[in-house]
């Protein structure tokens, strides 16, 4: 049963991710990416990270995908963009993809094939525990993230707002 | 303590919701009569004549509003684990959150001052 849930969830994740990459229509790509995010949230629940799962759904599937949709709609989709197909671009893409492949291969070498079983739940991923850790041990990253928010807000306003003269 | 297997109910509910939409759409497609005339294929059959198509770039003002929404959306998520532990964290937790919200309020003040949310 555990194995079945894990395998079907993983299959859905990989298929939707592949559909996102290979789809020719940007809207279909975005929608399948949303689906992919939901299945990844399912993986988080399988790993007993409940708070992370619901945050993932709210932030990624909800908020970030709105931004993705907006970016797609900001582009002019009437004209097909001419793709860059120079020799240097192809070589660079080949080297980049090859390096990623090597990294994946190296990580695959060190893994051992096992069966999936649900990890024991000790309340690690529940919101109380995450909150306690966040506000005691990881206080500095939390406060720094507010600076990150501040810079993102200022950057967005600066880029998107016309200065009045 | 809950276990991952408890979430199967949510999974079932989710698939019922998705399945209902899918089955309805398929039923409409196969059960209903289809007469594809040019009038019937319009987006708003009895409404205003549509001009152009939907694939045109729109104003960045919408994007600015959306990205500012995302900022405050994520901020509220940080408040959730704080609110759950509000009593045990006590005064220190309050000060921590005050610093966080204060920094964000600074940004909010900047947005308001620059007119980021006004629609000119």
C-alpha cells in the first residue's frame, strides 16, 4: 500500500513535470506545473512535513503560479519568438546539460535501491514544532527574511512604477 | 499524532473534486448536441462582439499588485507558526514578530508613499 501510493504519486509528479517542459503552449505548461506542485506537496505529507506541505500549496501553487501566469501573459504570445540557435548557444547548452547529467549520475551511484515506508511520525513537521524551532534556533534567518521581503517590495515598486515628474 | 495515511481522506476528496469536473466536462461533450456554427463558437454568444484575441500583453500594474500580494501572503504564513506558539514564546516571541512586522511595515510605508497601489 505504501509502495503503491509513493509510486503513483511519483509517476504523476514526473509525468506532469515532463508535460510542463515539453508542452508547446505556455498556459498548459503553467497548469501542469501547478499540478506538479500539488503532487510535490503530497510527497511532503508522505515524509511527515505537514506544515511544509500546506505552505508549499499556499505559496507555490497559489501565489507563485499567479506570478508565473502574469509573466506569461505579459509576453506577447501572438508572435512566435524566434529561438536562439547560434553555435555558441548550442555548445553552452550541451555543456550545461552534460554537467547536470554528471551530477545526477554521481548522486545515483551513491544511492541504494530500497522500498519506501512511511517515516515514523513524531510531530516533527507539525506547525507547533516548526514554530518553536523557527522562533528559537532559527531566529536570525527568520529576521533576515524580513529584510529580503523589504528588498523585494522596494525592487518591485522601483521596477514597475513610473516616476512622476 | 497524525500519520501520513490519515491524509488519504484528503486525497480521496481531492480526486472526487477533480473527477467531478472531468466527468461533467466529458458528459457535456458527448451527451449534448453540438452544432458548431460561427455564432455558437463565440466566447459570449449573446453578448458584445469580441474584438481581437486574448493573447496580448497587458499592463505591468497588474503584476505589481500581484507581486505585492505574494509578499504579504508569505508574511502571513510566518505568522501562523508564531500564533500557534504564542503563549509559550511569550514576550520574546512578541518582540521577534514585532521586528519582523516592523520591517515589513517599513516596506508597506514605502509602497504607499511611492503610490505602488494607486491606479493611475
